[in-house]
C-alpha cells in the first residue's frame, strides 16, 4: 500500500537502526483518514470472505479495526491485556509474550462475543514475532470460529512472525512489509 | 442522544445495582456504526469550535474519537496509562486515580503532539469521578493549548465528575446522563 509506505518513510523514526516508531500517525497520534484508507485496503484484500467479526488487541489495533468494521458493518472486538491472573469460565484467554516489554500478558475475550459460526478477521498494527496474532488466533480456535485471515498494518519481515503464522496455515496480509533498516532508511520488501 | 440511550437500555447490564457494563457495543465489542453516530453528535455539539486535535485515553475512548476525528479531519492523540515510573522531558504526564481498579496510573502524551495553538476536544467513554478527564485537561493546560470542551459518551451523573469539571470551568457534553439505577433499570436525567 503505497500511501502507507510513503507515510512510514516521511514520518517514521528509526531508533538504533532496529526500532521503528510511528507515533505520529498510528501509535500515539492517529491519523483517522489514513486509518480509513487502511480499512478500505483490508476490505479489498479480504472481499471474498464473509467476515462477520473483527478481532484486535488494545490499544493500537483499535482505530484501524473500527474503520474496517464501519465499512463492513460488522462488530469489532478487542482483547484486553492483563497480567496473568484473571480467569473465569466466561472468557477465552491466551498467553502472549511481549519481546519489547519483556513480559507476559494474558489476553482475553468474553466468550459471548465469539461464536462457532463467526468468520473472523484478525487485525493488528504491527507484526514482528507474531506473539499477539498467534494468541488471537488461538482464541478464535478455542471459540471454534473460522479465522479468515490476519490483516497487519506494518510487518517487520526480518522477524519470524509472518513466517510462523503462514507456516501455521493462516493467511497473512500485511500492507507494508519491511525488509530491513539500512543507514537509517526503511527498505520495503 | 436517543439512539445511545435506547442501546444502553437494551444492551447494558447493571451489576449490583451500581455498575453499568456496556461491553457489547463500547467496552469490549464495539459497534462501529454507533461509534460513527456518536462522533456525528459530538461534531454537532462542538461545531462552533475550531477543533484542531482530539485527545482521549486508551483503550475505550479510541473508537469514538477516531470517528469524530474522521469527520473533522483532525488527528486523534491517545494518552497511555502506565504505572508511575516513566518520566522524561519530552512527555507531559498527569496522575490519574482509578476508583474501579483502586490504583494510580500516570498518563502521558509526547509533547510534540500538543501545541499552544491547538484547540483540543477531550473525548472519553465514561465519566464518573472525573479523574481521567481532569488528568487529560491538566495535560492540555501544561501544553498551553485551548481546551474547547469534554465530550463524554456515558455520564454517571450521580457521581461527582461532571460537577467537578463544570465547576472547574470546563464545558462538558455527555450524550447519555444516568441519574440512577432503579430496580435494575437505567434512569436517565
């Protein structure tokens, strides 16, 4: 998605030649019009799936998910992150390790919001090691719903997430795929 | 806003005659079309203000904020909640106590996203004790920006938040104002 790639190149900040910060349009300041364009692109890529629900994770996945949901007229559900303590028979949970933060969280979704007849599109802002997306996919499987695919805004293709998810049989659609950071510049695949 | 009040009455769950759960359209599952209608209503109420930026707090304020920002074509910034530890010269912070969780969080916004010339609309999902909104207002003041008002989806009018914020000179616009929970029913003001 060219518009997104251009935005990453003009407004993204590369720290230590390894970390990309896109706080100015995605992760702290959000550009709603860009989020809508991204939503339109996800709808285009998954147009043949009869999506009934979008699943994401707080917080940065929410904006682009609600735009996608607005176009498709389907609900969005977002998993909450908690320190591992909450359980209960009424929630699906999955454990997600964050390499960035060096800690594990339990993500959870109330069982009432996912049914076996749902066709679920997972959406998230970043894909690096794939822990969050794998946790969300695990929850979809617990609910016996159908996972139609995983839509990612920015994929760091030099980290193993995309490969792991594809190997597990999931369809991954990433709108910007980063091959490397070279001399402070983003190189796309 | 009648559509919202009806939705609260049909889909809201009242626990212990004191807590309202609206997980099915606002706090875990999100109805994007309702969020857009709410955004339109905020735009209508604040139409005479030249809003340049919307400020909210993760996670449940994000969906309605991005819809409002989409209509107004202005950026949304969301404060993050952290345990009190993060500081730094490049962020505005405010301390926010959560009565629900019985803990304090430091909310923060990168200084680069708020300028003295900004006209800021604060948006949040719930207003009860007013701690989050007051913290956001404090950050707007630190940035020397203009706070044009506070837009709230659901106000618990029997708690002191709205009164405190109004007494502090802020314009508060709440789309559903709850007077009381009576016999398991929501009574609006």
